[in-house]
C-alpha cells in the first residue's frame, strides 16, 4: 500500500510567482503611466530619470500594494477560522456581522464624537483610535455571536443570528448618523467605501504589527482547528481544550478583522470567497496547508481587485468594496450552484 | 474474581441527568458498574431510557449529577481531557461536519493526543495509522475522501480512527444505526475481534439485541428501575432480559435466547 503523499510545494510555488507578478502589475498600474523598467528600478531604489515617478511609486503605489496584501491575507485567514469554528461554509467576517461590529466601533468614534464631546475628535483622527475602536467593535459582536452559537447548535440559525447582529449594528449606525453633522457623515461615508490608499508608512507599520500578532496566534491553534473538523465532541475526546481554542480564534479574528477594517474600511466577500477558492485549488481541509495557502491567495485576489479599482490610465478610483463584492458574490453563487456541497 | 483484577471502568452510586439553573432532571440514579478489561459490552434499553446520557457521562461529555466514575482506577474528575484521550476513544452517531478530509487524514486525527504542538506525524504514527486501517479492513480506502464512503465504510473508518488513538477503552454510540444487516454483523464481529485479540474494552449502545446476545461478553440492561449488568449467559439464565421492555407485546424466550412476539391470549 503506497500512501499518496500529496505534494503541495508545486502549487505553493505557482501561487508565490503569481503573487510577485500581480504585485508588480499592481504597482505599475495607475493614473500616471510609468514604464515597467522604471518601476523596477524605483523599487530597488536605483537612479530613476524622473523624481516624480519615484515619489509616486515609493510613497503612493508601493504602500497601497502592501496594504492590499495585508488586507487580503488577514481577511481570508479570518474567514477560514470562522468557517471552521462555526462549522459553517458560509461563515465569514462579513456574514457574521464582525465587520459591522468594527464599523460600529468606528461610527461611534467618528459620528458619536459630538455626544462624547471635545477631544475624541482628535483621538478619532489618529488611526490608532480607529484601530482600537474597530477591534473592540468586532470583538464585541463576535463574542455575542459566539455566545449565541454555544446555545444554538443549528448552523443555519447561527448565520441568521450573525445577519441580525449585522442589522442591529447597521441600525445603530443609522441612528448615530441621523444626529451627526454633514462633515462627520461624509468622513464616515468615505471610510465605509473602503480604501487601500492613504496609508502612511507609519500606519502600515502599525497594521503590519497587529497583523503579525493575529497570525502568530493562529499558528498555535492549527492542530486543534484540524480536530474541530470532526466536530466539537470528537475534538474534546482528542484532548483539545475547546474553550481555549475558541478564545484564541476569537481574539485573533477580531484583531485581524478589526485592525484591517479600521485602516481600510469594511471590505466585503474576501473573507468568505477566498477560503473556498483556496479549498477548491488545494482540495484539502488541513489547516497547516490551508492557512498559508489562504493568506497568499487572499493577497493575490486583493491585488487584482485593487488593480481593477484603479481603472488603469484614468483619473478615477472605484471604491474597493464595490469591486470585491462584484467579484465575490458571483463566486459564492457559482460555488453553491456548481457543487452541491461546499466545504 | 481476585482483588488484583483491575476494574477498567467503575462507578459508584452514579446519578446521571441534566441540570440547568432552573431544574435538575434525573435520568437514572444509583448506577453501579464494575467492568473488567478486555470485554465487549452491549448497553441495551428502550428508546429514551438514557443510554446516550450514560455514555455521555462516562466519557465526560456531560457531568455526573452525583456519585463518581473511575477510569482505570482514577477518578474521571481528576483526568484532564488530554489524559482521558489516551485512555478512552469515541465513535459517535453525530454526522461529521462537511470537510474534504481524506480517510488517512481522518484516522490520523486519532494520533493528536500523541503528536507535537503542530500535529506532525512521526514514522511510528504513520505505522499505527496504517495498522488501524489494516485491522478494520479499510486500507484500500486510504486516499479516498471521507464523504465518498458508504455508511458501512465510514463506520469502519471511524472505528479505525478510534483504534489509532490507541486507548484501552472504545465507546461506540449506536454504531450500526444506519447499516444493513451485512454491515451490522461485520461491524459487530470486528469489535468482538478487537476485544478478544487485542484486549480492548469495548462498550456499544445498541438496539441489535440478538447480535448482542450472541457476541457480547457482558450486557448492561437499562430500565426505568436502573442498571443491571452481568455476564450475558448469566443474564439469560436468570431471565433478567424479560424486564428490558415494559411491554406486553414481546417477551424473552429463554430456550430460544431471543425476544419473541407474545401470543395473544
């Protein structure tokens, strides 16, 4: 009997190459045309003919591409964790209301500033304030959904409860919006469109630090996540500390979703669609393979979405949230129709 | 029975049931079990009498309301999940959540209590997994996805997973509920073989009374009066089985060693 040890190295190499290609493509597209050769020179900080080009590449396009990578990876990992924890293929940070929780945190900070008074406004504009508020918001909603999930075993009910929490937070945001000034409203609205640009290197540093922290936590729950594939009772009988696993998943998901949503706005469908596409590509449920695979695939897809949002060679940039929905929703529908089961 | 004979499972005045903040529902009380290693035990009883509750309590899925359980002479309360996972493995009736686990990966999960923090399988682990697949006659399915299997094959693979966990006790909740008679008998004889050849202690809750009577070393009869346990032959001899069903429709025929429909008078 020969054990067919699946070799995933090849697929990983293809993915890594695609990541590099789409990264360069993403950096080379934009409202100003810059020759590819010049971009590569600029990236390696060589002598470039045009100083303006160098500024565009290093201070605008490169940070945006890196943000796209972090956002795509983080949201996809969150989605995968949710799908395993809730034993539900349709779970994801957006569906379960976790992104809405982050939005609520941000809305309270931006729109509620007038209630809370004075200095919150200055705090709100610091991105750390946004990150904190969003993480707290997502943590709150995720805990609530999880509490409900412990009581309600039916996966369909859990999804509906998640949707209800999403509606609740949306309603609260509407109430806040009603009492806010036009300028606050505008600020919140622009944030909610989602944007990968506008991040300074310092902010990317903050985003990256928390991203690493979230992913670091995930590494320790790879083994219990695999046993959760058999359901909670089997996992427990295999010696898994369910409570601890659940808490670590909770914390890392809210960190990832919260901080990403704070810096880039609520971005739909990446967390839901990417894990499914990755499972389709790798045909495995093993988290040791899936987590890095999902991270790379998420980064690639986010880079592609951002390249499309750029509307190459035009001055317009579409809201990234619209592009990810246009990409993600049909994929989920297609998956549901094409395969009777999705894992 | 000598004093040195270790009881692999022992309960003293065990009360099982559910407790919520509002009320306590007792399913059965004063359960005393003394089970020796290497036996195949069948737990019999009417629907809703509390077989699953008893198994859930013995496996620490739910807490006992009263009394104590000893697994290999250690109080269940003092065993961590990880300790218990090396003594006792499960085959449950619940449907597995959807995933694309292969048969090998599914059985390999049984090695989790022994693998390192990231779940790396050693050569020894792989050998144990392959042995478990061989013992359950499922080696040819190694690379199949678990959702491609028939109910009978899946049941054998789940038993292989429990074997890979390398525990002295295996507890199965209605393992043959969805199987035809051929696969039911196949599963029962496999479990009997594991008990006699490898000294495993196997506890099965089942409604297959006729098979249980032929194969089980010991029976646990659960009735509204409580639990009667004993060697199968002895329970047949003393006509204890007759009390299993509180019904005038059937009775236990001692000479035929099976339940028959009562003739209307």
